[in-house]
């Protein structure tokens, strides 16, 4: 599923790097080998002269109208055998995904967090917001493009979709 990324920012103060989408980026929700992936593209690297405080990532995603969103979610869930029971959702859905990482091609860096905390909430009706925090580590890794990835296990993906459906009145 493709979504419009209104705002994507990743701050890595130890590396003095900041990733941002100056133009509206694209965010894909997909599946790869049983792992569910949220992938952001269209990111630009900005060097920061001083180490800023607090590593973390913030995403804002533009959602389609509720009926269209529900059709997309239900179609995706059907293709991947996700069971979406109808239930109420908390104001913020928090998860610990498998991995959150950024590939930075110009530097051949892989910045990752294996125990991130990800909070998801609906903001302003049609904007979905993710706040990601944790301890990020860095490795040298050959990579083709600069992107952001979040790997989720099946249950976490189901909870995200249930929350979205409930928040938009489709659940």
C-alpha cells in the first residue's frame, strides 16, 4: 500500500545527521518473507554542524478518506491472511517492532535500533503520526539509496490496522 509522507524526519546526533523529506515522500506498507515493512523514500541527508539532542524519528502520513482507507487495509489484510477483528483502539498504539533503520547511501551507513519504541496516533483526522525512539547504532554497509524502514511482526501489523480502522470509524 502506498501513502503520501507529509513529514519524515530522522535525527541521529551522534553521526551529526538529519534525514528529512523536503518534498512529499512516499511511504509503502508491504510484506517481505513474513515480515511486515513500512518503508519511506525520498529522504535527503542534512549534515548538522553540532550534535543535537535526542536520536529519533517522526513520520506524518496523509491518509485517504475513511472508506477508501478501509478498502485498502481490508484488501491488504486479505492478501496476507491478517485477521482484523473490530474493536476500539487506544488513543496511542505503542509497539516494539523487530527493527527500525535508515540506509544512508552517500555515506554507506546503516543506522538501526533493535529495540525501538514506536507510538502511532491519529492527528487531525486524516494524518497518522509515528514517534520512534530508542538507542540507535551505526554500521558501515553498502546501500543503493537513502530510506527508512520499520519491520513489524504479524501481530503488530494487525494491531496497527485495527487501530486505524477504529480511529477512522470503519472498525
